[in-house]
C-alpha cells in the first residue's frame, strides 16, 4: 500500500486524511495493469481521457513511475493518425470495443503530459512524448469547424462527425493551452495551434448555437469554466446561473436533469472549476458532500440515486472518480503542478484578438 507519508499534501479536512488518501492512491495502483493501462476498473474498459485523469492523480500523489507507465501505454498504442480508440477492454490494446476516435479523448494527453512534466521536471519525458502530443493535437484540429468548435469524433471508417459538444470542445481548449505550454517550453512555436485555441475559446464564450444542445448535462454548465474559456466574472455568473439546477446540498452534483442522480466525477470537476475562479470554500463544501460515495478500500462509487430506492448506482468503483477527487484535493491543497494546469494563469491562451472576432485585442497571447 502507498505510504501515507507520500500523500500528506493530499490532506483536506472533512474530505481526506493522509491515510485515506494513501488508500485511494493504492486503489488506483491496484487497478493499473503491468503494461501501464488504467481501466475504469479491472475487467471494464479503458478510455484515453479517464486513463489520463487517473495518471494525473498518480502524479499528484507522487507516484511518478506509475504515471510514466500510463503515458508510455498511450505512446505505444497511438494510432498512425494521432488518435486512440474510444474504448479498450480492460486496457488491452488488442481488444478494442469502440473504434470511434473522439477528439476530446485524444486531446487530453496534452494535459497529462504537461502535468507530468511540471510534477517531475523530466525533460527527457517531455521530449519522448512531444511527438505523441503533436500528432494527437493535429488529429483533433483536423476536425475543427469554421466557427472554431471541434467536431466530436471520427468514425472507424474515417467519416468525420462534425457536430460539436460544448463539454468536449471545452476540454479540448484546455488541452490546446497545455500543448502550447509544452511547445513554448521546447522552443517550438505552433502559431496554427494559437489561432485554433483563440477561435475555439471565442466559440465557447459567444456562440452556444455552434454546439449540440446538451444543457441538461451538468458538464455543459461548468466545463467552459473548467476548460479555461470562461474566467473572472463571466465564469462566476455562469456557475451562479444554474447552481440550484444541478447542486444537491449534502449529496453532490447531478449528472443530468431531471434525473435524481449525483455523481462523484461531476462533483469533483465542479469543485475544480469553483477553485479556479477563487471560490475555494464552496469547492470544499462540494467535496465534503460526496463523502457518502467513498467505499471500503478507499475508492469511490460512480454515483448515487437519491430518490426512490436511494441506492448507489451503478455499482462501480472507478479509477477516474477517485482520480478526479485526488486532483481536486491537490488543487485546493496547493500542489504546484496541479495548480498550474487547472488554474491556468500561466498557460498560453492562444491568439484571442480581432482574428477571432471578439474584443480581446488588448489581452496578451499568454496570461
């Protein structure tokens, strides 16, 4: 089991003790395969986004070797076009169960790679992973639409699905900023990516009609904030506008309206978004509210139905739910790499001036 001493910085009153944090980290490590893959849980599938989220949690807990193995798995199994498939059974790269290639799944490697580099200072790792990040970003931007939004996915036969998801595009925006940070660190400017990030941010801020209508989902509510496209007062106003719709006091955050179902992942991501806009007290309240999802052994149930039978559902203890909690705790606790990646103050913003059609001409390209 992970030593509590390695997780002292993940202590958050009312959320985690050092022993509890160590137990949660050990649970993620137990689910990781020897080849580095981190499925949702053993026997279930791996998707590249959640695999990366769990790897970042391991880095936040000081388990850098395990995280590096997770990124090596991505490097070994990247498709020739820069993508990954949407689902691999139990992380087995030879057993693909969904051959779609989703843009936000593929882009997220940039967030993880930048987080690992900031966590370790490992320049050799950044150099090894740069071709992986570059190819993934190029795959994603090939599906960017004229309005700036990112098409959802490419089917196995190569057909582009150009409909855009606000949550997915917001996550891609975050990934582009991390990819640009990696490019800057290497002294390898990517002006096309800067333009793409600016156009995408503008679409997210100003053109909801360019995205599929999914506003019943809480992720569409907070992800423009979590992904860094909305900041400051605009971000706070967006959070306030639908707080009562999605937040269930004492239980967490609904996944989708009108279902009486709160989920750990959405709750932790909202906490990260709240922290990012300076509302740490509310973030802490949200994290404390999902203590009821913690199971024996330190992992977390995916969700809880709070009406009718009032039961845990589905009965799954997922690595990504545990990972999202550890990352939120790490941010609130001041873990430097996690703060930089999710706070975003030092991440490049791309070109956000008149080229993107909105009044940000005086804002520097990197904030």
